């Protein structure tokens, strides 16, 4: 078969075949080759979130990671163009940290239920209600919201960011479940916003107890956007990158990754010795990003993500404050 995997891929062709049939990989080869040629021509990189499907994650992605790793990567790359294979707030964060670069997203409708549930005006009201209380925003927010808060965080550094603040009380938004998880890990008082992720809120503790009963010795690892009854059943809680590293470090015989389901496919291609029990909750926003969409994006240099300079400047302060906290 044609070797379609880019040199940066962490899977071998053989292991990728476990999650993508050979016939499908061969059919994708011309698209992948054209994307690679356009990347070289335009000095572009593809930053891909861990929830991308394996045909993106293991082929044209130059850098893969969680929101935090991708925020650092956007800042550090010397490419002129970043194609963001992820959702809009992630591409916006890249544009905020590197305004001189062209940031493209293959589908402008790739949103996020958390980002859509809160506005800049909401933050201003919260500030009136809780004066002198620092506001931490999960990066799953719009630039307009980032511009109003003191500091951002991701699921990979939320506890450390909250702990870094010189206040016993912190407003944490918009994800109530990540906020509750943080509250369980710190002595600070956490004021929550009632947002949630439409993908992770669907998991239940009961579902996980059934997996345990059906699969002897299974390890359960979960993303902190899950509700507390789900996290109570988990053997490990961490960001998407934290979960991937946990599987690679611990090599369990069997694991359930309680998060968006493409991630299990991606890790399965890299850890063939681990059996994945796959609950399948797809993020409809992440799934708007396709290999064909990436090709179209590079061909037509669309869709360019822009943030108004005054908003970007204030949002940058919150993102940079986050990136300055060493985890
Ligand atoms: P991570 O920062 O853990 O990659 O999570 C982002 C996200 O949107 C999870 O739903
Ligand atoms: Fe947003 Fe949830 Fe999708 Fe992540 S999985 S992008 S939090 S809707």
C-alpha cells in the first residue's frame, strides 16, 4: 500500500491499519499528498487537537495535543500559516497569541457548547456582583470573554492556575464540572458558572459501573469536563493529553477513555497492546473538521480567523498570564 503517514506521525502504517482500513488509507493518499505540498508551498503547519479523527491525527497533523500544548505550539511555530484542526476557540487562541500569523480554520461553524454559553457582558455582571474576586476562564471561551477575565486555564493546568492566584475566592467559568473538579483539588472557594460540555455531560456514573462489571480489571480514565458522579468512578482524571500519557505510561490491559471517542482510536493506533472499551460520544463541532476541509482551507486560504485588535490585546493578557504559569 502507499505509505500515507507523515514523518511526524506517532503511529506506524501497520498500527494505523487497526483503526483505518487499508482501502480507505489508499483512497486518502492523493488528498494527503496535496495537503503536504500546499503546506510546504505556504509555509503552513497543521495543529490538530487530540479529538481529530485518525485520518487527520496520524497523517497531515504536524503537531497534536490538548488545548494547552496547542496554545504553546501556536506561539512557538515559525510557520507563516497555522491551519487549526480543532474548534473555533482554539484557533482564536492561536490568533490572539500570534496576531502576525495567518490562522485558518477549515469550518467556521466548529464551535463549542461551553464557549457559546457565556458572553463578555456576563463577565462584567459577575465582576459587579463579586468585586475584587479574580476571574479564571477556561480557554473554551470566546476572545470577547477572554478579554474580560484575569487569566485563562485549560483542563491541563486549571488547578495550578487557581492555586497561583493571590485570593481565597476565585470565579471559575464557564464549565461547572471542571470547576467542581478544581474545587475538589484546592482549599480556595470557587464560584461557578453553570456551563457544561454537551459531550461530556452525557456520561453517567451508572454507565461506568456497568463497564466495570462487564470488563474485569478495566481501568477507567476521564476528562474533568465530566459530571462528579462520573469522575468519582474514574481511576485517573486528566486533560486529553494527560489521559493519553496515562495510557502510554501505564499500559493497562483494558481501558475506557471517558471523553470524545476519536481519541481512543488515535491512542489505539499507538498502543496496540492495550484494549480499548469505547463509549462513543462524538463532539459534533470537532467532527466538522475533515481531511477534505483541511485541503480546501489550504487551497483557498480560508477561513481566516480574526480578532479585533482591542479585544485581542486584552484577551492576550489573560492567555499570556496562563502561559507564564509553569505546570
Ligand atoms: P483538552 O484541553 O483536555 O484537550 O480539552 C479540550 C476540550 O475541548 C475537551 O472537550
Ligand atoms: Fe466543546 Fe465539549 Fe466539543 Fe470539547 S468536546 S469542543 S468542550 S463541545
